[in-house]
C-alpha cells in the first residue's frame, strides 16, 4: 500500500513539474506578442482621442505618463492620459484626449472595464462616449435626461453608477492634465 502511494506522489510531482515548466515556457513565448498588441492598442487609442495628431511622444511629468500629440508641422495638438478608477463591477481604465489650447476634451476611449454586459458595458458605446466629445473643461454632473448644458453628462439608462464612475475618471484625467500642463501647452 505504501509503495502505491509513493508511486502516486512521484507521478503527481512529475506531472506538476512538467505542467509548471510548460506554463513558464508559454508565458515567456507569448509575453512579447501581448506587449506588442498592447502597444498597438495604446497607439490606436491615442490617435482616436487626439484625432488631429499625426504623431505622438510619450512624456513623463509629475510622475505620470502623458502622450503629446503633434500635427504634421510639429505643433502640439493635444495631450492624452490613461487614468483608472473603480467602476460598479471592477476597474475601469480610460484614455482621455484633450486640447489644452481650447481647454476641451477631444474624446475618450475605454481601454478596460468589468462592467455588467448589456448595461454598464455600454460605456464603450459611441452614444455614451459622445457625451465627452468637445466638452469644455469643468465639473461634470451626470443626469438622467438630455443634457441642458455642456457640463452635464447623460447617464446610460440602467447604468447610472457606471456612467458616474466614468465621468469621475474623466474629471480626474482632465484635472491631472490641467495641473500638469496649465497654460504652457
């Protein structure tokens, strides 16, 4: 009986070691592809939130990473920042692009979320994101009706918490950009 248990333990140990080595190999093999895909997604996001940009430069200021967008002639046309915060179900990561000269948001892109499919997940939809296109810098209020002024954001029906959380994250990004870039855009 003890001899059978010893064989069983040895067999399971060998299987465990082979499995661990296989997982390590697959992880090492796929990591560069994952990083390349993430970099491409980030680049596409930058050009989506700073549509006037032909190129961009990654800049670190005040401990944060910003992406400065430049026109073909080399003029700075916008700044993008990735900010995350809690949502209704989990973390929400948003890229916010702004025009610091005009003091308005160009656009936003939801990079990651864990919101409820069919409800809160609609934060990624064009209709909701249009709330922020060309929106002036300011303090925003989420409303459950058609916005009456540019500082209101229309909530997604049935997902007011998700709408509010994204709005707070966008405000945080705008404030970080304003505090970092001020008027020296």
